[in-house]
C-alpha cells in the first residue's frame, strides 16, 4: 500500500486505498474474494505498471517462451552429447572437467551468475548488449506482431534489427542453457554408465564387440 500512496499521504488517503484494496476486511473474506476474482480471470492490478496483472503476464509471455525454448534446445543437445562422451571416457580428464563444470552449474544460483556475466561481458568487456530485447534505436521502430523478438525483426526485413535481437539473446540463452545442460549432462552420463554395465553389454564385449 505504501508503494501506491507513498510515505507522506494523509491518514484519510491510507484509509481510502485500504478500503479500495479490501484490506479492511477479514482474511477469510479477502481470500474468498481473491478466489472469486481468480475464477473469473482477474489476477488484480500490478502496482508497478497500474495495468491488470494478466495483461502484463501475456505481454511478457512471448519473451519468456522464446528465451526458455532456445535455452532448452541448446542445453538438451549439448547436454546429451557431453553426457555420452563423459560416459564413453569415464575417469578421463575430459570427464573430470565436464563434471566439475556441471557441478558448478547445479550449485551456483542462476540469478547471481547472470549478474556476474552482465558485469563481465557487458560492463567490463562490452562483448554483449545490455539488458532488454532490443537496442533503443529498434525498440520503437519494430512492430511487435507476434511478441517474439527474433520473429518480429525477421518479418520486418531489417537485418540489422534481427542481428541486434539475436545478440541480445545470446548471453541469457547461454546462461539458461548452461543451467539445464548441467542437469542433463549428469543424468545422461549416469544413464549411459548404468546401461553400459548391464549383462547384454558385457556379453557383447566378451564376444568382441567394440565400445
């Protein structure tokens, strides 16, 4: 409520906003009204934007889907490859190095790692664009037809805008891919090692089959 009215509002203003938000009712009544509104698709109003929460969620959903899909594809492909190679060369320096990297990927909080990567690759080295989906020069010139930055910039026919959208995705996609790759690699390695020690594999090796 302080975020809405500020620190220096009068008591009457506080009371009015409290009544508008329904905070002067009992907790069971507040919860019941919340469930009723939720059943009708009303998630409330965002205090930061002043717009319905559902509208803000729908506006951000394409960006989330685009980022998560690309990260999952990259993480799955390279995670499976790395996991199979680790199982094939179990105990080797390659296996030790990859397991160390995957352990870090599972241990380091992704939001903290993201801040570190921004500080290094954006602020220090300036290899990566800053936060956001597009630079300001393209932000208000590209028509958001689908909500997906890569698709919208591609449909616009502006190659520079497409490259700009792609460059903005590289760092966050790689970070999220690393997070998923860490788990996929370890699971793939464990599954392959378990399968390689089964009886039919051992029998095939005994008969001269290669690894």
